[in-house]
């Protein structure tokens, strides 16, 4: 029977030291003395700083686990702001009785994902609470990235103009549908995996000409519909999306049809929306497709006017309607 | 949920079948339909098969839709007042 | 997806739109009475494809919307019992009762679970004999046979901890009520999935007694457009009848096996339809021999009579007399985030669909 987390692991004494020394430090590659803060060097760039907490249920799902997600999510928030992600913190709140083997697996995933994304986890914290006071494990990651002056505009979209083109790097909704299926014990003909992935390398291929990329955001809770509506309101512009151009995995489409979900409102964890200059779109798409996470990159619409804050969907059958902000909670604890 | 959708039968096991809706697999009660075989299509509603899809009728509807489309582009024969072919 | 994608062909839809435009000779009003149709019409932008002379109205077709607040109150009251698990379809979770919705009760600790079918609810009961599982059985003739089959299975397997809080309703009396109350329509887009069970003949009384056109319709954009064309032609020729557009799934006689199962477990009953009042034989009641499964009898709860809200015009909207935008509460006090009335509550309700997919200035 495997070892379990106990309250003494969170108490700061010998067991806590042992937990950090044996389970976190070697995997996160934290060398040097254990100080209260990590001391990092910062060249004279702007710093992007973000944080996210992860409470996903189930902890382990096809395509990843809460640990992988905790790294990807924070790396992506930095990347779509135009920053190069550098350092992450990782704080754990663990329920008494949690399985040590499962903790090791989560931590190993975090270390692997951090390595492949080229970021370092440099500081962390562990708390253990009594049974029933938190649901198994919650993780918070905060991250800093370096932002050069020529990419500051991408988070606010201040250079967006009429005629700009909308690009997505692959079919949205895989993560949400994978989680929903895992919760309900549903299966698929062809296995569906969460799209959970770090996108910083992909973003680097996109910003070769930084002035050509006008806006980026990752599609998490609320999906594409939410990002588009937020953007329309932020810039007071009309956005038109062609339903036929939005790629969707067949399984996602099937599940959404039978359960009455709109796939455009479902969360992804490895998809981004970019708004780019029309004359650079082809070149950007080509570069995106050289990256593993950009192979499915396509144009899905454009900014059609600079006046009314609206999102219009051209239905694949010829009709037209507004694509509204999704309301209510479609799926809880999706990330 | 109260939606119904055509689903392909994958496996039949007594009173239940495994069916696929665009790749998502569900279990459906098949007490309301007869002679189901893998490859057949049923209408799935709230976990039950409520009908077997009729291929010949489906094709007939499609034929009609093609005819209407063709008449719009000036090459078809159907015109105003013609029987739309709906089964009554 | 087969039997779906073929009926979403843009060229077919354009061809139908073209033909409809050519054949329109006057104004037409057609009513649909199915939440699935309400949702599909808005999702596929059907109004944007039809000429102004053709109006589509939304009648009382959403089973969630026509379920009285008392039913929700009863569910929530049952959920407060420590040993009861409520199993319901996702559509119900956010429906407000007089005070709270099942979702809010769940947030306060009630054991409320979303299921995808009645047999999933029965499995829940089987897996934990210590708990009493109450399945919220709402829906029309499409859904009732599944509930009936599940009760028959529970009886056969001697499952002692499974119950049903029944609110199943049947469509034809509501359609008749709409006509008797003088709704000014030229015909019905008849509910295709209800017709799979009842048979298209269930709607014969409409052309026969009221002289109105009927098309039993599928749910894809080409189905809806083809049905509109059929209805326009029936009106133009003065030849109202029940035409089956959805021939790939619907027959005149319906699913006789499903009908048998329904009659085995249920019998007709007068029922309250939210917004329409009491409809004679508008609902289904669990028969005497299955009454031990009837949660409404086994677990009586004391629910106070709610006060009628006079500003919400859901009743008029359900009857097709008013549009969502006519309601003083629409898009102000009543939105999908905080619904006041039945029509905004469900994702298939007229007001909810209208809000999501159309203009809401």
C-alpha cells in the first residue's frame, strides 16, 4: 500500500522537509540553498506576471493531469501576452490521506512539461489540510515572463483594424469534452485527448514580425465565444466568424450535438486565438504549421467593421446569427 | 437531455446496444425497436432508441432536396404548386 | 454524421429559400411546438433565410418551460431529505422554483445528480440501496416511454429504492388549446420526435377540425425549410393536411411498441402547463399498479401555493400571442443569467433562444 500524505507533511518540521527534499526538489531541479524567495536576474525588459489555480476534477484524464495543466495554463497566459515565459512558482494544498504515488506522478508531469516548455519552477509551497477540507489536491502556479516592447500591444489588441484575420491553432473544445466524458464514463470510437499543451514555442513562430500580430488570447473557460465577445467589447468592433471554417473533432461535435452544448463555448487548454494583419496571415499560418501545436492552424473569420461591438456567426448552412457570450456554468471544475 | 440524434449501432447486447454519435459512444435501451444489427442507425433520445432510421425514406427526401436545388438554378423540372412529395 | 450532415447542405437550403421566395403570395404564420425546433430555428439562422411574409412563432414546446414552479419546489423539498438522491436531466438544474433552483439546492449540499437517461437513474439506485433515488421525469411523448420502460425494469428486478417524480405531458391537447384560444396561425411545424412515438396521425384533428396546415418536421435546417415550403403550398392550394417531412423517422402510425409501454405504466390525466393553465388530458399519471414508484405519493411534501406573477407574459408567449421582445421584463429583469419565467429558464425556451441568437437591443 502506497504512502499517504499526512498533516505532519504540511507542518514545516522533519516530515515536511523530507517531502520537499525527496519529492519536489529533485524533480523541479532546484539547486542551491533553500531560501524564502527565489532570487532571479532580470534584464531591462518589461515583466509579465500571472497566476492561476487548478482545481480540476478528475485529477488524471486522457492527455494529462492537474500538474501538466498547472504548467501549461500559466505558460500560455504569459505566451499569449507576448512574453517569453521564464519562471514559475508552484503551491500545493493537499488533503490529508492523498496518495504519495499520485503526488509523485503529478510532480513528475509538472517537471516534464516545464522542461519541454523551457521554463523553470523556482519556488513553491506545500500545505496539508484535514480530510474533507479540500478535494484531494489544489495547485496554484504563478509565472513571470519577459516582454519586449514590440509585443506589448498583443494583450490589449490596440492595433486591431478592420480586415484583420482571425486564426485558431486547432479544433477547440477537446479539453472540455475529454473532462466531461471522463466524469460520466463516456467513451469514444477514436480516443479523444485533452488539448492541454504549452504554446510558447508556437507563439514564437508567430511573432517573427511582431507588428503583424495584433492580438492573442488563449481559449479557456467559456471557449471561443467568450474570447470573441470580450474582444468585440474591448475594441468596439464587429467580428464575423465562419462556422464552416472552425475545425472540430468529430467526437466533440457528436457529444455536443447529443448533449446540447455549443462547441464554441467549451474550454480548451492548448488553443489560442490570434488576430493578425490580413497580408501576413498566409506566412504566419505556414510558420505555425511547422510547430506540433500549430499543425491544425486555420483562418476562421475576420474583423468586419470598427463600429458595433458584435460577434456574427455565418452558419455553415447559409443563415446568420449572433454568437452570444455563453451564460451559466456549462461544466464546473474544468481547469 | 431532451435532444434526439441519429446514432450508429456498434453492438447489440440483449435489451441494450452500444451506439455511436459522431464517435461518442453511449448505451441505449432498444426495447422500442426491432431487428437491430451493427451498422443500423437509430434515433437516440435520453438513453433509448425510439426509432430505426429508414434509409430509403432518407434518400427520397434527399432526392427531393436535390430536385428543388436544381430547379432554382433553372435546370430542374419541379415548379410552383407541384406536390412536394411529403408522405401524408 | 450520417442522417444529419446531408440535411445541413448549404446548397439545398439556398434552393429551398429561393423556392419559398418564389411561391409566397401573402403573409403566413406557422407555429412550432417543440423546444428542439425553437433551438434549431435560431441556431441555423432560419429567420434570416425566410422572406418577411413568413413568420415563425414559438409555442409551448419546451417541457422544462411548461413544468410548473411547484414541481421544482417539490424536487428541492425532496432533495433536503438526507437519504434522498435526486437524479435529473441537465436542463432542470438551473430552473428556478418559487424560491430556488435545483442547482442552488445542490450548492447548499443537496444530493442532486445530472443523468443522461432514466436507466442511468435506476443504475444509481441499484448501486446504493441505502439511498432513495428519485428520478425527475419530465418530457413529452418522446421521453415518457423511456421512463415507462425503466419503471417496468425496476418492477421486474424488484428495485426497492427507485422512485419517479412524474411530470410527463402530451402535446396534442396543448396544440388544441392554442387553437381554441384563437391563436392566429396558418399551420403547425409539428414536433418530429413526438411524432416518432405517436405517429403523424395524432395531428389529424388539426386539418380536420380546424382547417390548418401541418408538416411533421425534422430538426436539420433543410428539414425546417422544406417543411415551411410544404406548409406554404398547403395554404396556397387550400389543401390542409398532415404531411410528413421527416419521413426517415416518422410514420403515420408511430412506434406501437413505445405506445404499448407508455400505456402499461401511464394513463391520461388533467395537468397544469405553466403559462397555459390546466389542460384536460394534458398529462400522464402513473397507473395504480406502479404507484409504489410514484415519489409524489410516497413522499408527500407541503408546498405553499405560489403567488402569480403578473408582469411576466410567458403565457402569452407560449400561446404565440406575444413575442419575447414584447415582455417588459425581457433582457432587463429577465435574462438567461437570472431568468424570471418559464420561457427564459430553459435553453430551448422562446425567450432564451431569442436572447442568445437574435437581436437583443
